[in-house]
C-alpha cells in the first residue's frame, strides 16, 4: 500500500517535472505541439525555488544536489580541452520567415529550424537557442554580460550545448555598425566589438514577450554570421550537466572562445525581460557537489550550536 502510494507520488512528480530548462525541446522535455501554449517552468533563480533548492522541488532533480560533474563551472586551465572550430562541422539553417521566440519564464528561447553539430565523431541536431543573464560559465574567473546556449541532441539522445559569451558592445562600435546597416552594408557587426546582427534582430522583439508564457515571431534570422564566428575560433570542451533542472549529466559542453556583442540599449531591453537566470558556479568536475559540502558544513554548525547551548 505504502509502496504503491509512493509510486503514484513519484509518477505525479515526474509528470509535472520542471519544464522550460536548458533541455527544452529535447527528449528530456519535449516541446508542446506547434501553436500550443508555451509552458512556463516551475523552478526559478531566487529564494525557495532557486538553485540551492532545485533538488527539493522534484525527485527527478537529485543530480542538482549530488552530481559531481555539474555545470556551469569556472573555465580555468585544466578543466577543459581545446577543440578548434575548424575541427567541428556546424551548420545552422537560416530562418527567412522568422522564428518562434518564447518566454519560458526561466529564459527566452528561439525555436530553431534545423542545424547540426558534428564533433569527435558524433552528430547532434540543433533544437533551440536561449539566453542566460549574467553568463553562467565564468571565463577564467570572470562573469560576462550574457551567455547564449545552443542546444543540440543526438539520435542516441545525448545532449551537446554550445555556450557563447555575450558582451556589451562599446558605444562607438555600436554606432558605427548601425551606420553601416543604414548604409546597407552586409558586413555590419562582423568586426570585433560591434553588435552581432543575429542578437540585435532577435532582441528587437524581446519586449513583446515580457510576460512568461508568451511568444512572438522574430524578423528573418541569418545564422551564418554566428556560425562563421564560432568556426573561426575554438571551443573549450568538457563533460558537464544541464544548468537547469533536472541537472542531468553527460552533457557535451562546447564553450566558445569567441565573443558575441549586443548594443548597450539592446542589453538593457533584454535584461528588463530576462531579469536574472544564472545558476551559481559549480565545483570543479569530479569534485563533490558543493551542496553536499554545504550540507555537511550546516550540520556541523548545528551540532556546535547545540553543544554551545548545553554547555
Ligand atoms: C587565468 O587567470 C590567472 C590569474 O587569475 C592567470 O594567471 C592565467 O594566465 C589566466 N589564464 C588565461 C588562459 O588567461
Ligand atoms: Zn541554458
């Protein structure tokens, strides 16, 4: 009797499993039918539903508190290997009719229309890209303004994510790129430090999905700009996890050494919608989960407090 009740509870828990994470649109969290409602996540980044407590929200999220290869991490020498951009095959289809851009409550996400990543003999299909603010990975100890995650899934249901830091373009570079665009030059934004056209285009409509659960169609998206930038740089690769519940491990991380840029105005516009959605840096891969270390520390402090009270 107790067993079957527990089973029913566990089933109910997994049915309502946290949606809208980094794994949205993959086998872990299949997307609703085209045109269906945008499902909003049941986890968050602040307080009781924040990353310190994700494991308690759902039994499926145990890895968040116990996994020893959790993401994001500080990308310091020794935790990653380098893979040249020229050594991966990366194609992303343009979206000439625009793309669905959704506010999942926990991030804003563009639903892509095809693309593949082939690295180290494995091929993954692009599902979506979304944004974190500030960056989740740290670049040798330093957080960046934002981070884009391009989420891929293989036929064997393995997940690969390309992470790209986004910086705020300086005013001069932003103004020059805007002038170039007005003059009809195609190379606007391609030079280092100028806003990335893809990001400026996507975020041009972010204010229209300020409410979680809403979606909008973006203007046409050209993906070759970002693909070329990624291929011309390198990837810092390591095996980590989803940075959102259920924090599943075995994720093939590819953190680019390239930078994308947004204008200061676009950064503010995106920030006003996204707010804050960055998981805190996790322990070095292979080391105990920082929440386990923290739990031991809390227990020791509680014992000491009790001893002090008796004494
Ligand atoms: C990372 O930062 C440390 C100092 O904090 C520095 O010694 C090291 O050269 C940096 N590594 C890279 C790759 O920039
Ligand atoms: Zn993500």
